[in-house]
C-alpha cells in the first residue's frame, strides 16, 4: 500500500502499521518514544505517517498518558514585544521536551484572566506560565496546588501559592534609571507608573523612591509629579498629559514600562514638546525598534530572552517532578543604556 501526497480521512494507527509493514505496537513505540525501535523500523513508520498524512489523536493519547504535552502562557498583552520575546524563548525550550505552547492574552482584565484560567484547566494543560493581573491571586494559589505554575514578572499575594517566580530586579533597575537623571542635575522628576497593586509596579516605585531620597525628596502619595495608570500605551499618554498640565512642569520623567513610554512619546510629539530640550525621558524596559527612533530615551535593558528560557526550564522541571518542588525565585539584573533623550541641566 503506497499513497503519496493524498489526504486520507480517519487514518488510524492500524493503517500506518499496515502501510509500514510493522505491528501496531511498533507504531505506538515510535510515536510515544517510550521503547527502543531500530532505525530501520522507525524510518518505515515515519515514511508511512507522511504518506498517509496521519495525525495522532492527542486527546486519546492524553487520556492514556495522563498528560497533554501542552503548557499555557497567559499574559496581559501578547502584542507587547516584551511578552513576544519571552514567548519565543519559552517555545525554544519546551519544544525540546515535546511540549506545545497555548498563548492567551487577558488585556489586563481580571474577568478575562479568570475565564482563560478555567479554559486552560479544561484543556488539561500540564502547566501554566502566567503574568497575573493581581486580582485573581486566591484562585491562582488554589490552582497551583494541582497544576504546576510559574509566575512571569508579577507575584501572587497568597500564602498557599506553590510555584516559581521569574522577573528582573525592578528595584535596582528603577533606582539606576532615576539616579541617572539625578546625576544630570534633574530634581523635578516625574514618574509614570502602572498599578501598584501588582508587584512590578510596587517594586519599580520603590526604586524610584529610594533614588529620590538620596537628594532629600520624599515621594509620597502627595508627590505632584506621580502618575499611576495602566501598563500600556494609553496609560503612558495619559500620564504624560497629567504631568505636563502641572504649573511647575517636571524637567524629566521616568516611565516604568516600554508600552507606556511609547504612549508618552506620542503625547510629547503631538503636543510639540521637544525631547530633551523641554523634557528628558527615561524608560524601564526595551523599546521595540528603538534604533529607528530619532530621539532615544535612556532605558534599563531587561534580559527578556533569558527570563523566558528560565520560566520554561522551571515549568518543565516542575511538571516532571509532579509539582513536588520548593518555591523558587529568579531575578535578572538590568543594564542602563544611555540615550540622547536626556540632557544635563
């Protein structure tokens, strides 16, 4: 039986075995890679699979093996280059272990996050990597007792959470960024940050506070150059608008997210505010295609590729060890990159 380039419906393992001239058990061993099969027999089976356009029934295999070889990746905005890079790094690692990635974007909406989490559980994923909204912490903690979880960039505030956490050193990074402006003579420094209800927002604010304290400026809730919004383009645009509406405008601004930085730059451009002549700009995180920008903010660079690979390594380890591992935390240092979007005063 030789069929080349022809699609057959409902091709079974039995059909593959017949075409290859081997037993069904041999085909199963080749597919599952759980027993030794000679190179010659393996090649026969592989050729038959290609000829018949055979696709294994993943549902049936998962019922038998009690796993689906899938990992969920739930983030706030997959269009953000930060998450795109991490996603590709995760795939690069997990494919070597025969896992596939299911990517979901919750748009920073808690109800959407909750819906996707339930969907991933229904799909029987073997593990979940999540950039949480910070609003479903108890639910995520409950899930973590049954499904391996790795947190991407945001912690879960629940004592019973089981899993791992990977992020940059947010406090140190924002401290370095703010200190960079201070060394250039700036004192009226604005802050555009995301919600402090998530750990990344709190930590980046802490770094900013610590740097400002070195020059005797106490940044509290009453600090007039402070804006807490959303970690997206709209949040950056609104933050820049608020800061530039103050009577005594800031001479510089620290923006705590790459997407927010794009929004702020858009505001400055549309309102004819020159950088760095009118205001100096510094950003936390790599800005996509920043080498194409005429004005380049100074920024702290995150090692997103390494972070993605580490998240993948940890989730695979946690899956293979039946979630019987202690909680682990990994932080990566940031690197300050000086741009032409800042000036000395």
